[in-house]
C-alpha cells in the first residue's frame, strides 16, 4: 500500500500529518519516528518537565486517540536506515515501506562533548529528548553542583531550572559573552545580570579543557587553568541537522536538506521541513530551529504535496523562558548595526535591531505588547523612527498606521 510516508515524528512531522488530513487527504499516511513516545513538544522538556510541573502526557502534541481517528499509521521506536529513490521505498529494520511521496522531518540532534575530554562520562547529559530528561532528572537535587557548558538559550534555560531547584550552578562559555551568536550585547547583559541575581556563576571567554572523573564526572578543568567541581554536566553547545539519511540517498545538502521555496528536495518526490531543512530566504538560504518554523513550514509542505504550489514565506519568531522572564524574539538580527532600547517603568525591556534605517528584529523581555507590535512592523516592512521606539510614552500601536 503506497501513499505518503513521513520520516520523523516530532513537531514538523506531526504538523504535516495533521494538515494533510485537514486538507482532505484520505490516502495511506504513515509517520515513522525513532523515539518510542507519541509525538510531543520539546520546549517544555528543559523547563516544565524537568521541574516536574508538566507530565509526559501533557507534552503530547495530540491525544493518543487522535492518530487512530485520523487513520495515521504510527511506527514509533523505529528507525529508517535507507531511502531507495528508484524503488521509492524506505527501509525500516527488515521491512521495506513504499511511498508515493516522502517527507523528511528528521529534526536536529545535540552536539556532544568529545569523548577525548570526558564527554562520555556518566553524569554528562544533553537536552533534546524525553529520555535525556528522564536520565538527568534524578541528579537534579538541591545542593548538588551543576556545570553547564555553553551559554546559548538552551544552556541558560537549564541553568535557570537548576538554580530554581537549589543546585549550585556554574556556566562556561568560550565566546567573549553569552548569547554572542544570537543576540546583541544588551540582551547578553540583561540575562547575565538575571542569572547572577539567582546565584549562577558565569565564566565567559573561558573554554572547557576537559572533564574530570573516572566512573562518573566529578568536575572540570577550564582553559584558564581553574577547576570546577561538578556532580553533573549539561552540554548546551548547539545542534546539527539530521541529514545523514538524506545524504546517503544522494539528496542535495546545503546547511541542511536543501529544498526549494515550496519545500521540495532535489528529488521531486521527496520533501523536507523543520530543523533539518534549509530553504531560500531573501536572496540567500537559511535553516531555522524553532517550533514556529517547524509548524508553518510543515503545513505549507503538506499543501504543496497535494499540489498547491505555494512558496514558504518564513516569519521568524522564537522564545525562551528563564525564571520569571519571558523572552520573545521576532525577526532575524543578522547584519544589524544599531540597537534601540525601550525600557518601561514596569521593568519590561525590549531591544530593537536596525540595519541602517530598517527595523529587522527585536528582543522583548516581559513585554508582550512590544513583541506583538514589533513582529507586525517587521512583517509589514515598516521601520519606525528609533526615537519613537525608545520613548516609553510612545503608543507603539500608533506606529502600525
């Protein structure tokens, strides 16, 4: 029985399958995922789930009964090992599964610390899957020493959870500042101060020389020669797109699985969406790692698999929760040359990124109004006078006119 096969049962895969059924596709639909769990949300893993505030069932993207009701065949805990583009089949263990059209929503995986520096020691963790969190949760006990390697959003979120649970938290970032790759110095300063207020020690411009311990990690030697004791370590050193399956099948790879503006790969019968896919964007090519992109791109791919022929117009947005601060990000700040701060008496802060006279992005901390209006301005191509943005008396909504 042929039909549509989706490889990857995460946010993008689930959104694609659901959209196909919503659009009226009644053919065979199979989704294959290498995790045993039903499709679930990843963002709460490093926050609510690790804190014990969210159950596994609450993470599910759809109720278990949904998939049966929609006649979606779920192959969970199963790994696709090969794609035969000529025969139009995928290999799952000893079984060959045929397809008319194939969607790759394989996502991304965390980069791990090298074994040569102790990255394979027990007590060293990554943050990506339910299994990752379940493995580290018993170690999150008040009084223990937690070392975070990497000062991006994942590392900072893990640091916040550790501090809330009463662990002694240290974070090491080899770049000159935390969030250097993704945010302005002003945003880095904000979050450095926030974490300091909660007792987190941040070591910037400091690399990890090696982890110490034999049967289990006990600490770390840093590039400046200093040492840190650690009962557990979390590596938050980025992710990489899961492209091996596509590469082995001979598909074009460029920053990820290379797709056209509709989400089609270099094989007309194979599509890609989510963290694993790169796509045309403003004269270049990008790959976005976000829930918003995974859903929006997957839904466009679903439409195009059924013949819609629609281009995907990305509208980048992201978020991060740390302590009682919600950071909301709109746009992409690549190439900014000016930051315009907006500070409110309520404590809400936003930083607006300009490239020349053009507004291209903003970071909003506990300022949902600034985020929502800024996002609309960016998507509409409107760039208000920076003086109006920085004036807390300005009614931001008036800038939309």
